[in-house]
């Protein structure tokens, strides 16, 4: 067992524990009312140590999204080449977002979603993370679109497709939250994708 591997596992365990502690506080006290000192105290670490793991409170809630971009890129690359791009993106985003099998306490998941959609700073950070997804997915989407190397607008075409797909993801999440999870998220995401496809012919 390498020391690097052990350090990585130890760090990931610490991040998971801090995240759980912080999320409990956010849901109990409110995101904006919960301070860094509150989180550090509850986690049994110093404020300085907390900053080494998370630069902002928003990163505690949404930091995992940064890792989902490469996962989405890999998942898209593994979809069959004969699968329509729009369908492939639907399947990939449903998988990455967990829509195909959301686990955990449904009531807790709903509270977390309500916090995310109801907190402007979290919404802004979510958009920032999704922009990174766009960069991660761009090469594979361009390939699937059959982009001509001499097409100066190839990046624009691919970016527009990805941005539309991510907007569908966000819109479905907002409706899922507003309806208190009454309609399965995958169903809402499918409707959103179908609506864009219908509107664009």
C-alpha cells in the first residue's frame, strides 16, 4: 500500500465526514446562517484545517460537481456511436446526476435541493461548475457531431448542444424541487429533453 494511496483515502474520508457534518448544520440552521466556525467546531477540526479542504461553504455543497465533468465525458464516450447525440446526453446526465436511481433519504434529498435552488450563491456556483462540464464534454460532443476541423464554428455548435442539455438538467431539478419530488426526476428530465427536441424540429 503506497503512502500516496493511503493519504488519498484518508483525505477522501475526511472530506466525506466534514461534508456530512456541514450538510446537517445547513439543513438545521440554514446555509447562510451556518458559519465556518460552526462547521469546524462540529467537525472537531480547526478553522484553518477546514479551509484546507474547502475554500468556501458553497464548495462543501457543490464541490462534488467538479468531479462529475470527467465522469460525464467518460460516460458519453462509452455510449454507442449510433445512439443519437441528444439521447446519449440524456442518458449520461441522468446517470451522472443520479436520476436513474437516487438513493438516500428522500426527505433529506428534497431539503438539500430546496436549499440549493433557494440560495443565490449556491445557484451561482452550480452554474460555474456546469460550465466546467461544458468544457469537459466539448471534445466528445464535437466528435459525435462530425465536426470538420476547418469549421471555425464547431466549438460553438457543440457548446450550444451541451448548454441546452445542462439547462434541461437544471430546469428538471427546479421542477422536481418545486413539486416536492412528486414526479420522478428522470421523467422530468426526459420531458425537458423531448421539449427541446420538439421545439427545434
